[in-house]
């Protein structure tokens, strides 16, 4: 199994509702009402995203998920082939994001979402957009026409997390437009050995 497939399966599992059979000795689970997932979707490469307040980094990621569409395809699919992972591909887009845990103190903070692309750095205030059990997407204004040209999910498996035809639009600022889709999962479960997710349970 190559590294990209491993990462994809990890993120897919993170977005899978917890079953009663999940071993509590192996996995931590958190109610999705306590979580906002925040991501950027882009047709150009993204090197890093992070959400932060003036005090600390709330979450960060530098691992892209890459999706591609061949010329004859109607929908996109996740690319498992290392050689295909090229965000400059004519028929591709990347998703890069992380999870913010809500607590009482966060309500009084200014929260920023930072997006790094090559020589470009965007910092966008997002605290007014954050609610539990939602996935917030940032889409560059130049990509919005492409994104909203789809009348159903972008992906060939019909994944509702990529069905922007039913998303709620939250307005545009800082060169990006924001939309939200509900998180349908009741809980998220993560391997207790996953260092990148331990902050959610502190």
C-alpha cells in the first residue's frame, strides 16, 4: 500500500462514524458537535494550512489529498498512484484541512485560517463561521465557477462531503469563498497512537 493510499484511508476513517465495536483501548472517539472540520479545495497546489488564535495553533496540516479526472470521466476520484499525484494535472484538485475542537474560551477568540500556496500566503478571519458538526470549505474565487458547475458530488462515489450543490454559502473575503456542509457522523474516532490527533482529546 503506498503512502498516499494510506493517508487517504486514514482520513476516510477519521470521517467515519464510530461503531459500537470500536475498541476503546485502541481508539479515542469525540462527539462531532465539538468539531469543525476546515479545509481548502484548490485546483493549484497547497503546501500548508493551519487554524490559529493569537495564543496557539488550533490545528494544521501539510498533507494534500489529491483527486483527478481523466478526459472521459464525468466525476473525480482519489488518486492512489504515486506517479499521478501531481496537483498541476489538468483534471485535478487538492483538499487540505484539519479539525478544530470547540471549547468555551474559543467563542471569545479571533480565529484565523492560513493557506500557503507557493509564494502566496492568505490569512483569513473565520471565527464567525465556526460551528460544531460542520465542514467549512475555503475555495479560491477563481475556482468557484468550476466547483459550482457540478449538480451533485464531485466524486464518482457520490460522497456527500463533496456535494457542493447542496452547500450553504457563507460569503467571500480575502480572495476565498466559504461554504459549509453538515457533518453527518455522530462521532469521529482516531487511533490513540496518532500523534497528530491527540490534541483533540486534551
